[in-house]
């Protein structure tokens, strides 16, 4: 059985993952409005990934015989500046999510919940990958800054991203 403090924190995280999905969907719409189809595709897949993160917590709470409580999702921003600003905002958000995951790990240690701690290790690793992949895109965008051809190529590359349910790996 999940301790109440842990359960509440995990439910809070479901909300944050759903918020993340909503944020990336908003970014996808923004990229569409800028005519960047590849970026829009990348963001939409990012939004899908966040749903799988929410689901992983959702299923886990049930697996531990806990109670899932879904709360209202906050409204998201709709303007993100230029394409570098946009990806910087992604990185900032992922760093925030990393801090939330670290906080959950702290709670799992505090309440002696080794099973939850084990689940959270998957998210710790996932956050490292997420931050690294966004940083790489920012670096590439900076390299071609001001050059339309370069942005065109990066957008083309981002259009090749396909959805993979990473919650299924290492299960
Ligand atoms: Fe669910 Fe992008 O972290």
C-alpha cells in the first residue's frame, strides 16, 4: 500500500506530466503558425511522450492499490518567441520536471518506499536523455542562427522524429 504522502506526490506528478503534454501541444501549434512543420512534429511527439509518462504513474498507483486523483490542468502559454527561445523554454521546463522527479525520489527515501524509488529511477534516467536531446537541438539551432537554409535543414530533420513509447523499455 502506498503511504499517503507518496500517493499525493505521485498524483501531483500525473498532473505535471499532463501539463507538460499540454504545454508541448501548445508549442506544436505555435511552430505550425511559424511554418516550421518539423518542429511542430517534434513537439507533438514530445506531447505524446508526456502522456505515456502520466500513464506510467497512473498505472503504478493502481498497481500499488492506491487511488488516482486527477486535478485540473493549468492553462499553458501560447507565445514562445523565436525558434531558439522556444527550445530554451523546453529545456527550462524539462529542468523543472527533473527537479520534481528528484523531489519525488527524496520523498520515497523519506517514507522508506523502495518500490516507488525503483520506479522513479526510470524517470531519473529519462530526464537525463530528455535534457540532452533538447540541448543538442539548441546547439544546432545556434550554429545556424540567422541562416534560413540551416533552419530549413534542422526543421527537415525534426520532421523525421517518430513516436516511440519509451515507458515500455526496461520494464
Ligand atoms: Fe515527462 Fe519530459 O518529462
